[in-house]
């Protein structure tokens, strides 16, 4: 079973920031938080990951709470192309481990 | 998803035939993973391979399914005697060796349809 809990769906106005929450209360010390998204008919796309500190890249920002039990993915200026299912995943500290996908959050961007 | 190449993108087979799905990982990646996504469902892990070795096949059905990643060439997911329930999107992912906290990168999948 997935170790994360996400709302099944959200919507956001185009141009606004999209904030996607994720709960991972049972995360252990060596587990990273990863975010992927899947746009219809495509393979999952890696967005960002982090361990303890907040992270930012060209796609998004990841805010992890101090106790690491929850996190938020922020898309700063959502566009229609950001419509996708977003998956929050916790995964142990190794490149050699499978990903257990949950149900994700279906994000809809409205014009 | 440039980098991980899967082919064919679409594959149609009749019940009882064999399906072969190919995956070429990103350059420098020696870890390959296969996932299956049934219609309207989430992705499920099937198998994890390194060159010439199966590391974790806990998600593979016991019958008819096999996977390999030879020393040379792509990884192959093989489904023998396909049935209607095998219709799904099959995704391959790869990651580099020996580095912690590295993401898997996915291909765009093979859509398998069984007639």
C-alpha cells in the first residue's frame, strides 16, 4: 500500500499557484519525498524530490514540514498544460527501489 | 520523457499470442523497472532488473510473464499466451547505478490491446 494520502482531485485557475498537499505521517528517516505527474496517455514525469529541506527547481517547489509528516508541491504559475494526476511518493534512500504509486491528485486547471 | 525509449508504442495481439515489449534505458542507467497500468487504475510495480539479473520480481504474475535485461540490448518484457486481462499500458523506468536519492525516469509506455 502507498504510504501517502492525497486529495483525489483539485482545481486551480490558470496563472495562479497550485498547492498540492500530501500526508506521509509514517515516513522514516531514510525516505525521500518524490513527486511525479502523469499527463494523459504519457509516462510519469519526475518533478522534484527532497529529504528534509525545501527544494525548488524549474518546474516546482517542494515544502516539507519540520516533522516531515507532510509536504506541499507548489506549481507557482499553473498553466493548462499542468493538468495531470500528481503522485506524492515516499521512497527509501536508494536508487534501487521500486515506486509504490497511490491514487494521486487529479489537478484540473481552469482557464 | 525523452531518454527512456519504449517500443512499440502500441501493440495489438490476439488471445493466445505472445507479446514482446522493449525498453532502452537512458544512457548510463543500469537499473530498469517495469510497471503496469490497467485501464482507469494506478501504476503497479512488476519487476526490477539490473544487467543480466532480476533483483525484485515481486509484482510479476507467476505465469506467462517474464523479463530480461541482457548485457547488450534493451530490456524485454515478454507475455506468453496473452489474455484479455493483459490489456494495459506497460511503462519502463530507469535509474543510474550506485547513487542515492536518484529519481526513476519513465518512458511513454507500450499500450497493449488484446483482441
